[in-house]
């Protein structure tokens, strides 16, 4: 999320920078980093943003993914796109220039044995120890076009809250999170029609600790709610979870590892149940086999996460299966595959998922749920969706069997 917000900052600065931007192929430092006035200064993050803007890069899905996953440096180094190559060359030139070689600028930078490696790390977002102060205004030069944003892709706006389908969405970029939904459901097994709701609400991830420039740890208080009314003879899905989650990122590790964990109290909206739960999840965004790949015009995404969880059941409430358990320890995975394509009337999405847990201790808490759906959104970055979905299996938290078709209206922040 912080990276998406950083990207929105880029877009908000684009109009005022377009008049001062210059081609990244110019060799003089003050022409590569345009200054509007003497004494103007940039932090390392501001300098990185300005270099990216001046490169005039079209914001494609692959480029957005590189920025979101803090791998823009590697992406530019491996790309044959002239604009990306020019961005890397310009960054190398800036970081390699000392204050004594350029009368107009003063550059303060951490020493690095390999300037190219430092430039790649800098574009990835490792900007600590970098600052730049302008000694004089740059000579006016022709402007280049501003950053090209895909049509109907509104830039993300800063918010204080996250609204999604489940707490596991908190580690995903904003465009890939599930939608909190209100749905009209047909229960095939019981031949009943009813309403259901599913949402997870959290405060924006808060910086908890930053051991080094390569890692970060953030914490997120959250509430998660799933409600499914039922007729006689069928168990309800009624799960209210209050807790705190932790997000750990290390872009330098293999696959750009993202760790997610939570400690929470699980009950229901009548406060009948009482279950203490904890879980841990690890994801490797860069090694997903189909991340942001295109097939016949469809943008493909997939995910694979490994999960372990533990629960201490103090009061099972109305759950018949939880009544048979005191504690459980489970292992499992979350799998997902989705595709989307834009048409004149909106964006069609097709998605499927499987979440499975295997009870290592007693096998009484094992469960898995499969879901397949299709939806319509006004645009690729829209926060509203209309979707129909088929779901079958055993719910992960309440261990209730479901076999249903749902028409859902979704919204996310």
C-alpha cells in the first residue's frame, strides 16, 4: 500500500513537473534533474520520483507491478525499452556525480562499491542517505510529455482505512484486493434464498519497526465479519473476528518475500462464541508463475500462499464442529487465479480460488473451500464490482458446510 500511495504522489506532481522535465539522455547533471530555483532541495524519495517522471514512462501493468513490489531497478536493468534504459542510465549518472564536478548541484550519497547496483537499489526504493540541493536554477529546456496513465485508471488516494474481503487482502496491492460484499444467496443444499455479508476493515498499515533499509515491519488493527443467515436445519456462518495483524516485507529476499501474521479473538455478532486464534502466512510475489502475464488479451494474475494457524476454543457458540474441539493446529495454502479484460462497457473479470486447511493434531478441524466467479467493474481500477459466484466446501473459521450460488455487490478501499 505505501508504494501505491507513493505512485499517486508521482501523478499529483506530474503537471507542475512537466514544464521542468528534461530528457534523461542529457549528460549534464543539472539537465537530468531539473531545478526551478536556487536552494531547491530534494530528499532521496523526491529525487527518485522526479527521475521517474522525467523519463516519461507509460504506466503499463508490468511497470506498475515493478513499482508496487519495489523491483523497478531490476525491471529497468533487464528491460530493452529505451525509456527504462535511459532512466537507469540517468540514475547511474546522478548517483556517480560528486558535488565538485557540477557547480550547480550538491549531492550527498552513501558510498557504494558498484554505482550500477546502487542505482538499481535506489530505483527499487532504497533512498536512505540520498539528498540533493540545487545551487542555481537549470537552463530552461523543452518539456517532455507527462506520465501516461492508462484510461479509466484513477490514481489511488490516501485513506485512513482499508476495506476488503478478508484480512489476507491487506498484503496485496490495492488493485488486487478482494471486495467487501453484500450478496443475495441461493443455498442449493437447503433450497433456500437468503442474504450474506463479508468484509474486513483495518487501519492503514502503521510502521512498527524498520530493522534496516531492506526490511520493514508494519502492524494493522482489524475487524473481520462474515454473516450468512440460515433456515431451519442449516448452520449459520456467523464469524466476527477482532485482532491485530503484522506485515513483514523484505524485497531483497528471494521472490520479494512478504510475511503476514495475526493474533485475534473470534466470536459472533451475539458474542456467544469465544475462540483465540493465531495464524502466519508467507507469500513470494515475484515467483508467482503467472503474475501479470497476458494471454489472448486477458491480464492474468495468480497467487500462492503457505499458511499455518492455531486456535484455542473456549466457547464454540452455535458451531457444532467447534464443539468437538479444544484446540487445533493446522497447515494449508491459499490458491488464486484471475483474469480480466477491458471492453467498451467495462472490465470483465473471471476468478477462482481454493483455501484449504489440514488439521495436523486431530483432523477434526480440517476444511477447504472452492470458489469460482465472474464479475463486471466500470474500469480496471474501480472500487465497485457486481459479481456472481459459486462456492462449495467447508468454511475455514466456522467449519460450516456450504454449497451456494451468490449474486454480490462489492466495494473496497
